[in-house]
C-alpha cells in the first residue's frame, strides 16, 4: 500500500530537485488506478472538501482541474495528485528512500539511482543540482543510471532571439558525489542531439568497457570513446 508523504509546498529546499525529477518522469493515470493503490480513505482525508458519498456535489473523479500521475520520488515508486498546481505525493511504504545511503559517509559510489547521486552531491556541498542552476540551463535529468557512474541530462538555452534546441549530455559521478561532464565540458557538453543517441552510446560504452575491475568508473576513458566512434 502507498502512504501519503508530503506535498510540494512542504518539502525541504534540498529535495526540490527530487520533486522536479519526479514530475519530469511522471505518467498520467486514471483516478481509478490512483484509488486502487492509494486508497479512498487516504484521498478523502487529504481532500475533505469533495463529496465522498457521491450523493450530489463535486466529487474528485469529476473535477477536471485535477490530474493523477505515477512516477518515482527519491528512489521510491510513487503516485501523486496535482491539485491547484500543488503535487500531493504517496510513496510505496515497502521501499527505502535510496537517498538515505548518500548521507552515510561510509557509503560511496557506484550509485543505484539518480536520487542517490543527487543526495551525495548535496552532502558534498556541491551545487550541481541546485534549483537555480538547473533553472538557468533549463536542465532536465533522465532517470537511468548506467554502470553506477553515468547519467544523462539535457539543457536548452533561451535568449532574446529565441530558444536553441534541447541537447543531451552524459555526466559522470565520482565516489564522493562530484559530478562532471563526461569527456570534459568543452568536448562533452551537449554532444547528443537526441536522447536515444545518448542512451545508445552510454549503454554500449558501459557494456563494452565496465568489467569487474572498472565498474567504479575510475579507469574508464569516456572522452576517448566519444571521439573515436
């Protein structure tokens, strides 16, 4: 069963990036699917102003200003309701918050999820995932992690002459959570025009080179691979 966790108004500033990742990965679902997993009683407790006995008045299922979504939040499966531009989040109570591991100084990479990378980066005191930084580049974070070390972001620039195309960048994360552009910023930033191209490249790269001694990414020369293929 899913339990109510929080809403976007109540989350800590450090978790805003997790919220944005949840929204980016969200998939719209039906009310009936939401109720099946979250439970009618929990919804009624959260939104008591609806008529839950369905004997006249506005019901949640008939409110066309509300939408229902499935996603992940901080490494846990979740469902969320967007009501009056506020996201209300229910998480799978059987799953652990994967970002907890990043706050333990004895636990380093490789990382199982983007959420764990984000938390490790915050714990390091770095600002790669800060909301103002992400907004400045109109950045989006893809949800997959490859070889425990690599993930994909996209950026789009906007100016007085209009907006440029959204392009994709492969990022590498170190043991302590430091994030760098694979291949170096000058060579690797926004290398790929399509997400599929970035995913295909990094999947093949990790499969072909990340053997047991190198799965932590220390000896993987991604720049060479990117410029010799």
